[in-house]
């Protein structure tokens, strides 16, 4: 670990947003020893290290390039760590379907008619006991190269997360690297029936699979000739499609490249396995593990448990579970408790979009964290776009108060539009107040997506993937991120002044959140009090406080892109009592940039501080 971390120098500053900064230490090694906050950095592994700038739509690896495991050099990992990151989510690790000839390595060719893009979706896994050959310098040694990356990441003090996608697998799943004694998916299935508990798939007996009718003149590989691109795929009988379609010919917008896994849910929706007792929401993972030890469970449960434990044995520290709510919560109890028995510190994150199921998947499914997408993210996106009110944040946080620490926050990931894309807000700096709020409003982890920290707009027409989201289906370069990579130097040498300033902002924010004890402590919004009491305070501003035994923070953000707001921010009387504030004046210190030192005035049971927020500016004020 470095003795001292320094921010990048700036050639210029922005006219709006946070104050421009001087070169100054962010934090010393001793300050970083105690981590109070998890910070996740999602990297799309195939894209991260790619320095090729050709970006031809539907381009091949030779034309557009591809990133490798070895691109995560010691220098790259050192810079990621210096940003405040505690966990790296390496997206796209398990071997998924790709349109590239690897038959020399014993890998069958995939059919473009059931693969999205040329590089393929990372969520159409073809072999769970191997890694994507595209990512290796030597495909014959691809697992060894990934194991080396795990060790290298650990050496830099960060943990490794990969994806597991229990709901579905690639249409052409072939487990050619199964450990001894592990049967492949579907090998023992009775394909004459739609459903049987220990079948791994659902079937449509008597009907063969048909490739979807293309839309909008779509042609696989952009129309390039390919011996397997003939509008046909041999699957008889047809299987249910990954998103649940029971048609032998799914729609083009269905997840037609995947097939649904059977977890013992009958076609009528009833369960063909033991259910958890009603009081198990309060039970430990050890008690969940014990519950399942003498129970017969569907075969697919065992297969995915074994897959997860295989990767835990490899040194992987946790998983992000794709579309977790499409799999029964009892399965998650079964698998997650088995994982925790092997590694109690394993990081288990679920992609879930149904708030009514949040508590079930946390308490019964033994998830550590869930996506906070449909509440906080969606609300912040509306606010950033000028279509929503900060008043709406109050009920969200109140409603999640009992599970707030489990709700992982983000502003970008591989599924969402880039902040800087025109269809979102068109300028990365507009995301700053939302980033401060997301990172500080509760004890939950904060996640950023690679390139977010330098304002990547996702502008490329990659082929299957279209602009606004960096494509997960194609071989493509990521231009703003490539300027930070600077041909493998990972020093930001090609970034513009604005991009350097944005990255510096994320470095400051994430490192502060990681070491702030208040952010692991109590929360109280003061927004509603000031909406009633404070002149010029409006619903483009939001304020709240966080505190622990040894730190008190007052956080206020201006989401407006044009207006400066000045007002005397007031602390409610109950907060004055909780903080034991005495009459007098306290000089506050701003923790991100240190450019303001406003005075908190306490007199006659009233406490106010003068706040003058420029457009897109936030103050994180410490009360000593």
C-alpha cells in the first residue's frame, strides 16, 4: 500500500460543480486501515484493458481488440485501490457463448442465431467450470491466468466478485470442464415431459425450437456470412426460454439465447420442495444450512451450489447474482448458507427489482446486499433529469430504514445508461450530487462502473449493442476509459482537465466514505424541517446528517445545474439535543475539498449554518 495517495493535478477547473482542487494528500495509510464502507468497482473484464480504438460496428477481435486478464497489472490494480475500492466485480468471467473458433482448445463453435452480438452476452453461460477464452493470452491456460488475477487482486488488498446466473444458461450449454462426478445440466432429464422435479430444464414436448423472427432488419453478425448463421438451431424438444417464454419460437426481445433452469417450481407456480418455517427470517445462516441437510432438494439446486463452492475454493470472495428474484427464495437459503459455511465473509449481491420481496431475499434468502434500483436509483435519475423532486427521497429512506444497510447504491452499471449519454443527462458532472448522496446516505455499499469516474458516455454503435450503454455484447473500445489507461500506463495521461477533475472527485468521495465512521452510524434527514422553516431552501436541494460516537456529519447537496442557492440551514431541535450541542459557534470543516469552513451558530435552542451552494455542489461538513 502506498504511504501517501495524491490527487491528480488539474490544468483547468470547471465553471460549475465542485470546487477545483489543489494537489493535496487524500489520506495516509494509517487513515485507511479501518474501513467502514464497502466500495465496489464493476469492470467489464473484456473491455477494461482494450487499447484498440477502431470501434468498427460488429468488429472482430482482430479489428476492435479485446481486454485480457493480464491487463489488470499491478499498476492498474494499485490505481483502482487508490480510488477507495474494496471489492472488484469482474463481469463476464464464466465461459459464455462467443462467436469465435476455439475448436483447437476443445471448445465447440457457437451458433450466431442464438448468440447476441459477436462477443456474446456474459449472461448466457456455456460452461460454469471454465472462464471466457477471449480473456486469456493463452486460451489453453485461461483458468490459470484467472487464478493469477485473483491472487494479484488479493495482493493489492481488494476482494474478487464474479457473476453467477442461476436463472438460465446458454442455449448450447456444454460442461466440458466439470469436476469428477459432476453431471452436466440436462444429461439425466426426461425430455418427454414439460416438468419433472429433478429435470434441469423445462421442455415443450413434440415441438422443436425455432429461431425468433428478426426485427428491424436484424441479421446475426451484421449480415456477415457464417456457416452456422442459417436461421436454424437444433433443439428438439424445445426448452423454455430464459425469461420464462414457453413458446417453441420465442420473440426477438425474449432472452432467446438462454434456457430457463428448473428449480422445482411446477408450471402452475406451485413449489415441489420443502418451504422454510415462518420464523426462519430470524435464523442464522448456520441454522439455514442445518435445515437443508436432511432435505431432498431439486437437482438444479445441487448443481448451482457446487458451482458456487467451486469458485469459492478458487479464491473468489463473492458473487453478484443475475435476476435473483426469478429463482425461489428457498434455493437462495440453501446455496447462500452453504457458501457462508465455507466463507462467512463472502459478499453476496442480488439483482432484484421487486421491493415487496426485498426482506424475503435478505432474511430468508441470506443475501448480504440487493440492488437499490427501483427506488433510490430511479428517483435520483428523475431528479438529475429535472423531472423529480428531492422530497421523494424522504419516504424511500424511511421505507428502507430497517434494511438500508443491505441496499447497494449505484448510478451506473452494465444495464443502465451512462450518465454522460444524451439520453440520461448528457454531462457526467450532473451526477456528482447524486453520487455524494448515494455514497453517504446510509451504511450500504456504493458501486461505480468502470469509466463512470472519467465521464464515459457509451456513445459507440458497437453492433448488437447500441449507444447510451457500453456494449456487453461486442468487441469494442471504451474511449474515455482508454484515455485514463494511457496505453497501459494507467496514469490518466490522456485525460482532459474535466475528466481528471471528475476522477479526482470520485477518488475523494470514495476514500472519504470508506474511512468515515459516521457513515456506518445513525441517519436523520433534515430536509423536511428546512423545507418548512428555511427561506430559499427548495426541492432541488437535499440535506441530512450522519453520526457515530466520534464523528458528526452534515451533508447538503444542490442538484440544480444552473442555480446557486443560499440559505441558513437549520438543525431540528431534537438533533441539537441528540448531538448535545451547546450555545456558541463551531467552525465546520468540509471533508471533500476543504475550501469552505462555515460556522454553526447555536443560540436559544436554535442551530443554523450559512450555506451557499453553487450549481451541482455538495458540502460534507464535519461538526467537531
